[in-house]
C-alpha cells in the first residue's frame, strides 16, 4: 500500500451455477477486478457497508446459505475474519440458513421500499436485526426519523 492510499477490503465472489453462488445483496464497491469467468474481486473503502450472500449445494440440495452485512475497516481497526473477505470486516449482521436469509432479504427490501439505501443504514440497526432474529423475535422497522438521527450523528463524527 502506498502512502496516502486507503486500505481496501477485498471481497472475492465465485459463481459456479447451481453449485456455489456468491453475490452482493447491496454495496457500492470502489473497485472491481475480474479474475476469470467465474471469479471477481470487489473492493470497499473503510466505512463502507455491504451484504455478502453465499450459497452452496450438493447432491442432496442446499448445503449452505449465509448472509453477512459487513462494514469495511480501516488500517489498524479490529475486525472479524470472514471467508472471502480480506482482511476481514466489522460484522454487523450474520445469518445462517435459508429461512433466516430469506427473512433478512424481506427486511432489506422494506428498507429499500421506504426510500433508504441499505448501505447508509445505521450499523446499530443491523446489529438489532441480528439479535432479534437470533432470539426468534420480530425486528423493529427502520424508520425515517431513526435514519435522520443516524445521519446527524455520523455528521458530527466527521
């Protein structure tokens, strides 16, 4: 890394139709590199949020369904090691199993339908969703007033 360059978080996405499919549910990469027909790497600047979906199957059906909402970290920040995410990131929401992933998709859809970009949602809300789903409870909706408060708080931190 050159001096003055931002440390990027790299996400490797693999697509083998019907066997192993990785994709981003949301995110705005600052760079993208195609490795081959089935593999690409998308890069995020510190602070950016993205949602990584990983799905795999075997001869018996789906063997893995995961959804991770991750915040890209800066140099020296603590982070969680995640498969396909280099060097790792701040894990805001982590769901395993297709029923939970499908439910999370519906919550993300509701945020988008309300006119908010999921990349800009308060990190605390993703943690709230994670905790509520883990406890088998219904998460609260992400309302416009909560989003305005987050944007103001984030503006003060800058």
